[in-house]
C-alpha cells in the first residue's frame, strides 16, 4: 500500500471483530509511530496497550460516554496515548519557545501516524477524545509525569463498503 492509498482509505472504524490483536503487531506500529514529528524531536508520546477484558469493561462502563463505550465494548484492544508533561515547547535551558499545550499537537500527529501504520498492517482504529481522564489515569496507574491525551481502539475490523464522493 502506498502513502496515498493509506491516507485516502483510512477511516475511523467503529465495528470490530473480537479477534485478539497480536502484541508484536502493536510493537511494530508503535515503532513506526515513533517517526512522527515532534517539537525539537522531544518524542513525548507514550502508548499503553490494554487488552485485559476487565479493564476494558471498566473503561467502557465507568469512564466514557455511551458512543465511545459501545466501541470499547467491541474492541479487543485499546491504546491509551499519553505524553510526558513539561517537555514539549521548551528549550534546553528551560525557557518556553512555544505556547503551552503544544504537546497536544505532537501527540495528535503521533496518533495519526499510529493509525496510518495500523491501517497499513490491516487493522482498524478510531481515536477517541471524550473520557474521564482522572478515572482512567487512576485505573491505569499512569505516572504523575504523564498525561492521558487520547484513546485509540484497535482491532481487525468488519469492512462495510461505503462510497465516498470528494
């Protein structure tokens, strides 16, 4: 698959097969996503792969609105995308070069790169941004120096043929 095909055919997938996703596949996707650009190559994005059904259920039931809960309930794997706080937008001497919150730009670029790499590997994804950050942070024991930015459902997907006119 070439870049143009990958970009133009990637969709947010919301109907999933329950088949497990191999961890080595996720590792290769994260490796590709590490090439995503970041402010002064700070590479602040970190990924947590969740495939424990009891944790997925808690996130779906207690931490997300119904429309995201429905996706998570179907998904065999969820990626919690976090970033290291206080590193992006700073110069080596500690002074600011960019306005606060630039880390979300870098993390967003990394999320898109992750999803394109997953598409190339035959997996479906959808990025979710509405969730109870505090509850998920506590549940996953995310270290204090990191912040939860997004959730990405990952799986083999059920292809529904749609025709898009652009």
